[in-house]
C-alpha cells in the first residue's frame, strides 16, 4: 500500500479549490502507532503556504459567492459534502485508527456521525433564526437582529479525535457563511485530506475550504494573520493560552476547547463493582487520549480499597493490542512522544507517594508500537501531580475523601472544568450534586458527552462551545439594522 492509496494528494495542499504544490520541500512523516512503520508522508506548510491559504479564503469571503448565498443554498452544499464523506468512510476510519490508535471497530462506527453532523447543520438552515424582527426603540419602523458570518476561520485541530473535531468546526462555519482554513496536526493529517477530497468532489466554490499541515511555529502564523477573523482551536491548555494571547492582541474571535482533569464522584449508595466496570470501559477509549476522560475517581475513604481493587481487576483484564483486531479492547498511544509523557507521569505518581495498584509499564507481549498498560493509582492526594495535570493516557487516580461535601470540593479543586460524572442511584441527588460541580458537562453513572447539544468547559478547559446550535453561535456576528419599512429582499425573518 502506498500513501496515495491512503490519501489522494499527500505531496500537495488544498488551496483555492485546487491541489497546490507547496512552497518548499519540507515533509512530515507519520508513523503507524501500532507498528512504528511509516504510514503517510505529507507536505509540510511554510509561512508562504499559510499566506496563500488565507488570501484564498479571504478572497472567497470578501468577493466570492459563498457568504452571499442563502443559508438554504449553502445547506445543499453541506449535504453534498456529507454524501462525499460517506463514500470515504471506510478509508477515513482506517486512517484514524492507524494515526491515533483508536479501535477500528469504534472508528468505523463513528464515521456515520461525521456526515450526520453536516446534515444536522444543513437542516438548521430552515429553522435557525438568522434574522429576527423586533420593535424599534430609536424611531424606526422596525429593528432587525441579523446574524452574519464572522468571516475567515482558522480551524486548528489536534491528533486524537481528528474526524469529529474538524467536523464540529467546519460544519457550522460553512452554514454560517464563513470560509475556512483547516490546519491539520502533523501527527494526524489524514482527516483533513479526506475533507479536502470530499469538498472538491462536492463542488464547493474556490477558497471556501482550504487545508494544510504545519507544525507549531508555522501554525502561529495562521493565528496571528490579520486576514483571519476567528480561530477555532482544540488542544492543550498550554497551547490554548498562547493562542488566546495572540488572538487577544488583535481582538480576533476565538473558541478554545482545551484540557480536562475530569472527576467521577462515586457516592456511597452506588455499587463499587458496577462503577469500576463502567469507568474501565470508558477509560480505555482512544487509550485515554480524550480531554474529557474521567481520570480522577473520588470515593469515600471507607470504600477506597474496594474501588481500587475493583478497578485494578477490571484494568488487568483489558486486552491491549492491534486496534484492527476484533478482540482488542485498547490500542496504542498515538506516538512515541505521547508514550514518554504518560510514562513520565506514572513515574511521578510513584515518586510522590501514590500506590501503583495495577499497570504502570509496557505490555510484555508487544515489542513494537506505542503501547502502555492501563494503570490505576490508589491513595492519591488531590495535590499530587497525577491528580492536577492532564496525562492524556489510560491512567486513573483514586482519591479518598471524607464525606460528600469534601467530594464536591475536591471535584472542583482543579484548574479544569470540562467533564464530570456523579455515580448514584438517586436522580435527585445526581441533579443537586451536578449543579454544584463547575464543569461544562456532568453525567450520571457514566462518561457522558452530548456532542450534538453543546460541548466545552469552565475555567482553563476553554472558551465557547461546540455542537448543536450553541456550536453555531461562535461563527456568527450579531448586527442590528434599523429600518423605516420592511424590505422585500430580506429573506426569511423570524418574529
């Protein structure tokens, strides 16, 4: 299999409606996370390539047809794009698995949601109130509250859940009337190339969707570019702080979906064995490389040892191996650098006095690939590094607490606020505790994430939301137009 069997034009970028040769000769080599063999070699963008992409997107927005179409016309393109993505779903799933280590069974099952998201936003064209009529308080006959596209969007995505993270930015941006530059991760560029192929086949106008792959230094040129009106970023909090500072310096719009250190609160009425099975199943998804993963497990001190034992028993039976094998329950980490990071945190946990209950090493039966054992630490204090910092791997910290009030306080004692879960059989208790937790999502009795409703975090977990109508808002600017009469050419007006 050659790289051309994986993506169509790896040596080029997609700019201004065409596959375009890069300005330089630099390339990025992507390795298969399970075998450490070369999987893809793609072009690496330089500043000149970023400038070309921004110029194309800027021209398409300022003078092209895209933002001047009706929402219904753009919706037709989104549906065509969804159809083209469906045609590429099998190849797309294979790419995601190979780049990141996600189980292929899960990747294949998730592909339908990618096209479905574009169709969801296409359907909003007929229902969302892009224009609302209001009475005028300033002497006009009426005031129109108009929601218009924010402009040129730079969408910067990480290497873990790339298919969905690209979609959650591009789909609402396109419906709004924005033009987009997708900056792919150098560790996982394949999904961006699939999008470019689909956009080209769907006939999107020139410059509406542009893709390139670049490392951090060149990516910052995109963030700082005066021709980019908004940055939509998913990634680490450290990188988000840098992006936020750059955007703030020029008052550019931004949404930031950042890190997490999410708590699972095991209340005393909930069965420890059931909680352990549920947490294990969710913690191994994408080898723990999930920002919203429940990695801080809070439990009453009297039940701490029982929970650690239950989690350890479940983690010890997880089948780690080739993510393309049907019997596999957890694949590799995405890259060598990530495995080094996870192993560094495991060492730190032991050094600081946490008790390693299971895991902590590399699977003995796997001599290649970026594999690590699912790991459980007990007797973790909330001040320990492994309880404070995002590890981005299958490492759980079980933290004993004294009573429900302390459990809630410890859950909130973090710089993050992305996700949480309350394990209890009492619906009223689940709701009351959820309302006290400072987190963008709180579920009951499992990891939950309503990606079609709204996803994002409090505190250092980010700014803004993705998904649903809440995910459309960041791609719109609000304008008030005061008129002396109703226009005949305004289109659909709510109210």
